[in-house]
C-alpha cells in the first residue's frame, strides 16, 4: 500500500503537499482515488491532532495561519473576501460567512464543521438588549 495512517507531523505535511499537487495537476481525473485516500488520511489526522474541540473557529483559523505562515491578506485571498473582513473575524467582531467557511475549509482540507461552530464575539453578551 502506498499510503499509511498518518502518525507524525512530517508525514502529515508530506501528504498535504502530495494532495495539493494532485488536486492542482491537470490530469487529476486519473488520480481521483488517490486524492480521496489522501483526503481521508489528512482529515483523520486533523480530527485526532489539529482541530481540538477546545479551540473555537477563530482559534482554528489563527492556528492554520500560523502553521502555513499566512498573513491576513493571504488568508483573505484564500477566503475570497476583503482583508478588513478577515481582520474583524480574527478580532472576534464578526462571524465567518458560509463563503469563508467553505473556501477556507476547502483550501486547508478540513471539515467545514470545525469552522461552523458558535463562538463569542467581542463585546457581545447572550442577553438581548431591549
């Protein structure tokens, strides 16, 4: 078997690189099973090691930025939104839109559910203002 269950950070990074190359290659139709296998292995690693349920979606986003050495502009490009919107998300001022969740999770090959969980916004309380 060509691929095995991911057990180390190095193996994870290697598989992510291979998957990215396969997805963006012009002949990826021939490699669909390989893409699916790598996606499953990477998702399994993420679930066990990276996407701790203790982290809120903004912390996950920040962790992804740190791991991939991205700034807010680069993340905005990935999410296909403006830099100011990303800044507001990072500062807990706005919630992530479905578009941001879809684009970020697709780019980093993580489950949308990891980013589509409630989190507190700065200065907001659970009690409505009357």
